[in-house]
């Protein structure tokens, strides 16, 4: 952020909340004046565009102002975002606006990233409470939280998109036209998962109607604790055929079936995936 933009914030006379970009531990709150700041930035950006000529130093500030406007504007959901993919302040699923990563380029945009695995640097062997609240950073590896998933998917009909990369360079995408997570009182049950569309097999169909299970809250139908063996929380059913929150094992196959981050119909039961991104958006006509 340039010195000029920093001075602009002071000049506007409105205090922004302190806080981290962390989705779980210190979500930024909506302080009084955010809407006014957004309006002022938009007006100043327009003025710069309309009243400056080529070579004017103020033109260099325009990009920073547009970035700041993106951070200050509050959206109801990622479905309302028309800018480039990135962090946006969103109300969906939150008591106060929280930063989500909105994906605006894939299949018409409007997607909220709810899970991301890319390098194994974030531990996904977490407690039920952590999976309930969410963890990580929305631009990096993270989980949005079961409470938010329930709140968001209870508002309207949502669809689910899953993008997967393998270590051999192949990719796969999976799409469901209906996705809904139940409330905490029902164990965040995967109440709806239908309308499957993909060229790879449906490895998540065994998760339908299952509650969310973790190592410290074993609710699956298996005689063993699937979350403890596989590591990571998921909607297990007799362990099942998928666990995108499983252990990030890298390119070396595991010696025991389904003990890593797997989608069985894509790369089998012994090969950990290289990356996965789960995204949701309101179902479109």
C-alpha cells in the first residue's frame, strides 16, 4: 500500500479495525465507516480517471485505490463479486463480515472457496471444535468451518465444485448441483449431496446423510475410528471412498489403503492427491 493511500485513510478520518487475515482466530470485524470509506475511495478513483492526463503521477495511485476499495467493500456473498478472484469481505455465514476467497473466473464465477489443500504445510488432523470453527488462511491452506457451511447452505440451494490435481500432472473436477450441511445439533450432517457431474467416479456418494467425524468425535459407522486412521475430519461412512482432508502424504504412495488425502475414483486408495479446492455457490438457473 503506497504512502499516498495510507494518508488517504487518515484523511478520511475513520479508524479501521485491527486484526489478522486469519479466518478463524482473528477475523476482521466490520467497523463503523467501512461503507463511507468505500464510497470515498470509489469517488476518488473516478476523479483520478476523469481529470488526469497521461504521465500524471496520480495515475500510479489508481491501482492501489482499487485494491483498497476491494478490501473495504462489504458483499453479501461471493456471488455478488464482479472483480478478480481474491479476498473479499463477505457477510454470508458470519455475525460480522469476514474475509473469504472468492473465485470469479471458474464456470461463471460466484464461488466461495471452502477448503484448500496445496502443499501439506497446514495440519488437517484437527479436533471437532477446530473443524467446527474453521482454520488456516483463505488464500492458503484452510477449512472454512462447519458452522459457516451450515449457515450458508441453509439460506438457499447451493452447488459444490471440487478441483483436484495429482502428482502425475493430471487433473479432475467434480460438480454437485445440490450441497447442504446440517446444524451442529445434528452433527453437521451432509444432508444433501446430489446432481453429480464428472468424468471421474463419485467417491463422495458414501458420505451422503453422514455426520462429520474427527479423531476426538468418532461418529462414523465403522468399527474403527476412520478419522483417527485416515487423519483429518470428513463425512465418513464405513470410512468410505474419499477424504480430501486426509493426511498430505506427497507423491509417494501409502502402504495402507486410504490413509492419506484421497479421491478413490481419481487416483485410487493409496495415492495422496497433490491439491484440492472445494468451492460452493448459489445454484443458478
